[in-house]
């Protein structure tokens, strides 16, 4: 058994692609963070139609006949297929059954399903209703890519993206796959837009994490794709060094106030990476801008005695639920490349005594923690590392 | 509006809205707190009750602050409905 | 190793703990209590890894939420809270104070095989107690419009950390291994120490029982 397990500790991020409200690729998002762009409207932030059309034009995204014709019009599938094709092409190895694909999404194709249901409720002919929002989404991607290896959908609320990365790392380390593609994908739909509002969680204005004047979360859409490999084929700047996940066992909609959940997930990730909390150079926080999240996460960071700077960038790009863990991990990759950290957007006046970072600036970065906290009390943390030259 | 009748209606509506099937309208006191030391409800229960009350009595909780004040006990909910309805008749 | 399968619509006594629970949450809780009646067993589960897979997830509250939204433009908070795929898993962890990693996975073809693949690849790296759950419940109103059955299903498989100690994982495909396509089959295969294979798409995961030829 031992000889099959990948002996090297590290799993490398050998490719990435992101599509988000500020454009395509991570540079445009990085710049939006530096320039403190404010783009929310009534607490929401969408990917533009122009960008979607651009994605549609570049590749033959639907070489196979789709299972349901509506999917060709679905933006989320277009962004997802575009991002995956891009990273597969750049990875320069053809797909085989030794490649895994793990998809993180909380709503998948719920947009299509909602349209079908709406016509059902109005007694009109129903189309697209048979489509399973999550499994159907994965099945369609699988078919259009011609992927033939292991496939999985992780839907553990807002921690799904980081969990998918952690699980992909296990697939590689256990020798089950040689390469693993991770997709985090989220589109705003009626369910999430009105649902978070019904729980009084959505901010009417901006999202200001860790700020004592916070007023809630802002929802957004995004797709992030990553390639994980056990070997660095030359260009990787970041590794996934450690991963941990833990449950609160407390509430369906708010984290346990003492922060024991994120404390446990960060501790597990640090232990997995075999580093101490003092070696962490930056924390890219979940920081949604809801009181419950920020309080629990700050308590956990404090309890771990991490003195390094903490930033949430959701004040710029909002919360893209399951996609957020993947998108923000790609931001961390850019941070390693530039050896710079971003400021925690709009966090003044600060509410907590942890070291909330108030200035984007150059910084020696060897290890970054990326956190996520999700509904149902699920926490997941990654320890990301710099590939030494 | 008959206050006593309204109070019974509100209790029965709450029992349905948040599935308190182990309780009856008679077992709920008018002045009992909706929270921990009374009915033991949480903040999502209260949101659910607000939606139910708003729908049934055609009233609107203007903001979170006044929602918190109005949804403390059966008596405060009844006060809120009465005040909102008298307001609309002017 | 323990295994439980939901057979009939169990008459779940109304319990205030379950007043906000969906059908899936109630059946899962009933199964959990039947499988782990002893307190010390629950202690063993406190940091167990939980994998819950479902083809449809909590589709009933999702359907009802959207129905309410279409009819009155008002979304009911309970239904939204329960509509998330992770709500079933989260409910279980909350109800029984389970603090380990919990994963809500969405089945694509065969949720049970997909769950086993995930849990076994994890157990190759770090030995932990694992709780595997498959559940599905499809609303009747929607079943009438589709080919899906509305029956509520729930199966729980508990794998102690040492369950696979007599096995070794091999990369090459071997057609003489028993194909495992369900929890039930897995349970039988392990109990009779047979070698086995899991297959999804064209990927295979083969385990041979030690000291036995496949």
C-alpha cells in the first residue's frame, strides 16, 4: 500500500483560472482589490453579459448534444466549461481516467430548475424541470469535457470550495488520481437572492467585514478552476500544504460564537501542514461581513494566537458561496507570486482586536491560511505554501 | 378588534408557523417571552413568525429594530398588530 | 462496522427537537439513534468524518420555498434554511454534537459508490472513524412530473478506523474482484473478506484482501 501513496508532502497548484464580476483571470480582481472598487447594487454583484459572450466565443464549449437544451443558454455552465477548458489546455496533458474532477457548488443549475418550476406553478408547459440542479450540472460538464475519471460534487454550503481543494489533495496523495481539477461555481438565483434576504443577512449597501458598522453580506457570482498535481511540472508558485475541516455542532444558520469550529479547522490544517501558527504570514479570512461570522472567525484567530495580518476581500468581490473558497485561493496564489498582501476592504472602524490588515503592501509570504465557514456549522481551512525557487 | 380573540389567533398561528405541536393555545401565556425563558424560540423562528404575521394581518415590520421590540411576547405582537391596523385607518 | 437501512416510513413520534426537521433529517436521526444507542458509541463519533451523499438533496423544502416565493413573493426562512444540501448533514452534527469534518456530496449516478470512493481514498491517508450516509426523499408533487420515485431512502454505514486493515489498495484493474455497487454489498464483502472494486466513469479503485489472491 505504502508505495502507492504519494510520498512528497506537497500538492502543487499547477494551473488556475477565474471568472468574476471584475473580469476574467485573477489580475483584474487583484487590481479591483487594490483600487478599492465598490460595485454592489442592493447587496448583489453579477458577472456581465459581455464577459459571458466572450467566454462563449472562444472555445467550442458544447461539442456534445446537451441532455437538456436550456443548458446551452446557462451562464454558469458557460463560465465553468470555459474555465475548465482553459486550465486543461494550459496543463498540456490530455485528459485520462487518472484525472479527477471535483465540483463545488451550492446551487448548480438551480436557475434552470427555477424557470421550469415557475412555468409549472403557472400551469404552463414545463421545460428543464427534470434537470437535477447539482448532479445534472456535474454530469453535463463531465460529458462536454469528455472526462472519464473520478467525479464528485461537494455541496457543503460555503465551505464546499475549500473542502473540494482539500479532498482533491487527498485523491492525489492517496494515489487515486494523478491530477485533479477543482471547480468552484456559483450563480445568483432566486433561491439564494431571496433566501439570504429572508434570514435578514443581506446588506442593503456595501459589505464591510470586521467593521463595527457592518450591515451584512453581499452576494456575488464567480467561477474558479484549479489544477492540482503531486509533481511540479515547472511553473507552480503555490502548494496546498495542509487541510482541515470541522463542524460546530451548534446552529443551522450561524457559527458558534466562541469560534471553536474555525479554531478546530485551522488547527487541523496547521497540524496537517506540520507548521506552527507563528509561521503563518497572512490569513485570507472568510470575513463575510455578517456579525456572527466575523465574531466567530476573529475569536478563533485570537485563540490560535496568530498575530499575522488578516484580510477579507469580500468587501470588493462579495460572497460567491461555494465558489468563494476556490476564487480566494486563486487570490492567494497571486499574493505568493507578487509577494504582496491585500488590505482588508473597508474594515475601518475596526471591531476586533486581531491584526486586521489596513494596507495592501509587499510582504514576505511563505504560508497563508485560507478559511471558510458555512451554514450548518461547517468550517474548512487550507494552509497554502510558497514554492521555493 | 377583539384583543382576546386576536391573542388566541396569534398563538395558534405561531404554533403552526414554527411547528410547536407539543403546545396548545391554552399552554401559552400572553406575557411569556418568545425566547429562551419562555417558548424557547430562536432568531430564525422569530423571522418565520414575522413572515406569517405580516402575511395574515397585512402589516409590515419597518425595520429590524422595531421587529425586535414588537416580537417579544404574544402581548407585544398583539399590540403591534393593533397599532398598525389603527394606523392604516387614518 | 455497522450498517442500517430505512425500510418503512417509521412512525417518528413528534419530538420538539425535530420540529424544524425535514423528512430526511427525521429518518436520518431515527437511523442514527437505532444504530448508536449507547452513549460511548456517540463519543467515538465525536470527531468522525461524515460523508453524506444524496441525488436530490433537500429538494422538498427547496421546491416548497420556490412555490411560496412564486405565490406570495415572500420566502419562508425555515424552508430556505432547510433547502441547502448541507442542512441535513448540519442537522445531524448539531443534534448529536458531532464535531468532525462533514461533507455533503451530491450523487451523480450511484451516490453510494461515489461516497465509498471518497471515504476510502481519505482512509488511505489518515485512519479515522467514518460515517457514510446516503439519503434521498423526492416530493410527491414533483414525482408526478418526473420519473423519480417519491419514496424516502436512508442508509447509514459506519466504518471504524480499522475496517480496512486487512486490505491493500492496488492500482491495476482486476476483473476477478467483486464489484461493489452499494453500501449493503460493501458490508457483505468486508464481512466475508473478499477483494473488491469500485467503479465510476472509467476509473476504478481496487482493494485486495491481504494474504488472499483476488
